[in-house]
């Protein structure tokens, strides 16, 4: 079975395992498209994407267009590469019809949900926020819609009770890499046919907005714990205590019985760190101060005073949250 002539389109860490696997499988990676270097870190120095770094280490040509729509040069180059397939993973740019049609067999996308549930930008976080018990990877043939293309393969995994967006991200990235290695040859050589997505069960995973990361202590304990886990490790669920912004990175519902009628956000206990919610309480197990490393709650409390009766508050007027 001959290696396939591929273009790869992806940008963040989530796409790296798939590109690594395609390289290891011996496919002919003729071009990588990834987003341009962006300012990052305290110095705001330009940083290349994780996919860009990996491709350069393996000597694969890399292009970083700002957009693809109307870019005739990119379309001409893709057409001239005599590609079998393009593999797309969290690229972050819209692919116009001319790009989708440039490879002989079109473009395949690795999507981090069980389509048609959670089409869109943030399927991992939305699945945790919604309390879904499972999610997975879908490999589909792309069309011009938003994650609407026909399905080649789906594989489900359970969402664990303590799952964060970070741990689920890593598990799904590994699963996507495993699946694309199996699906590509089967599709390219005619033993796997795309099937239309079901019409029922469509949901949309809209992009995460900053306001959603502000903790509302009036939520019930299970919902609040899910919100904290859905935004961990980044961007982090945000709260203020004693005038300082904090990121709350891990929490779970607690059976702690504290002061009767304590307002939401009230610290009920410091060891373990338990905070009252609109219904019930949560135990916070991981936190972070600005400019510091994340710490487990026990270690955090050695350097930051938190006592029963203190209360987490919304961000003070005129100040940014953590």
C-alpha cells in the first residue's frame, strides 16, 4: 500500500499527535498550513504554533496564511501538489470550496465530539459544562458547512467525574491520532464510505467568552464544579478573595455541612477548602495566584490566608479579573 500524498492543516497542541502519527506512518506530507506566529507570554514575543514547530523539525514545508478565502496562490499550490487528501485538525481558518476540492479525495477533519452533538469551536469545554457522560472523536469529510460533513468514523469515550478540559483534550487528541491512522488508508482505497450526519441531536459549541469564566457562586455545586473543570487549566475559572484575583482550577461537590444559610461564596472550612454555593458546597482542590504556578489547595494555603467566614466576591469595579 503506497503512502498517501497529504497536506496537513492544524495549529494548536491538539493537532500535534495527529501530525506525529501521520509522519510515523510514512505518509508523504507535502505541505503544512498553520496559523501565523502570534504574540505570547509576558514579553509578547511572536511564537510559532505547535504544529509549525513540529513540521519544521521534520523538514515539511510550512505556510502561514492569515486567511484562505481569496488566496489564489495557496489554491494553485495545493492543486499542483497532486494531493490525495488534506487532513484538518483545529486549524482555526475557514476552508473555502476551492481548498476543500484541491486534493483528489477532499479534506478529512478530526473533530473532538460525537457529531452532530457539539459542532463548533469549543466542543471539549461544552461537553463538560453540559454534564455529558461521554464524548469522543468524529472523523468526517469536510463540506462548506460548520462541521456538517458526512461521517467516516466515530468513537466514544466516557467523561470521568474528575475530568478537566486539559485531561479530556489530551485523551481526545491521542484518540484522534489513532483513528486517522486507521481511517485514511481505508477511505483512500475505497473500503470506507462517508455517511450523512443524523438530523437529530444537533448542538453548537460556541466559542468560550471571558464572562463565562467568572464564577457565579449562586450556581448549584455540581454545575459550579463542572464550570471550574471545563475551564481548567486555561483560561481558568476566576474569582476574587480578600482583594486578590484567583484562578480556581479544580473543585468537586462537597457534602460538608457548614453554617446554616451562609451566602454563596462563603468559605465554610479551610482544610479542606470548602465554599458555599447556591445549593450545596464545593471543595476547591487546586488554585492559582496571578504570576504564580498552580498549586494544590493544601500547599496554596501555606502562603495565602483563607479562613472560614471569608467570602469570594465578584471582581471589584474598575479592575480586571484573574
